[in-house]
C-alpha cells in the first residue's frame, strides 16, 4: 500500500491521531474522524454542566422534584462534583512528564498536511466534549479551521 486513509469513531479517531503523532507515517494521506475522544474528568464535567445540567434546570419536572424533596442526594452530590471538576483550568491531565494525550492529538492534527474529514454528531456528549476541549485548550487554537479540514455536523445524530 502506498496511500492510506484512517477512519475512526470516538476513541478510534483519537487512536488515529495518536498513531500519527507517534509515527509520522507518510503513507497516511487522509483522516476521517468521527466524534474524537478527548475525555478527561474536567472536560466531561464541563460538558455535563453545560449540556445536561443547564437543560435540566429549564425543566418544570426538575423544579417540582427539588421543591418536594424528591431529588436524590446522590444527584445533588453529582452536580456538586461536576461543578467542582468543571472549574479546573485544564481538561487535559498530564501523566508524569508525558504530554497529555489530548495535546498529542492536537500536535498530530496540526502537523498533518493530508485531508482531515471531521464528522460531529449533534446529540452526542463525546462530540460536545471535543468541541469544548478544542475551544478552551490552547493546544487546539486554530486547528479546526485549517484549510485541509472539512467539518460536517450531523445535528440530529447521536
């Protein structure tokens, strides 16, 4: 084989980028990445606070349960834990001296000259988390807008 396009969904998309970061394999000429996985405790918490809890607070049923004491303590504890984690500055944790995998993904993305097809599901927390991380983490600044990147949003997909 002379030319290869890597296709990956979720952690497979992340694995493709991590492979490129590690090898700089010149046979790879294209990437098709669906809902790339950038999970960390802090980024997941921020995603839940923004996309789940914010919507939950708008629901009459939630307020009815809260006012009648039917909201479980565990649910309130989970909200508090997510708010605490969400307030952390970085969504990418460093293990020892190694660069966080999210930054290694960004490094591969930024150094790749082939075509990148990015597909994001509108109703998927992994996709939402990817967008949150890439918007907040300086390692990703400008990478989604590179000329070799084509982004396709599927608003109703989950």
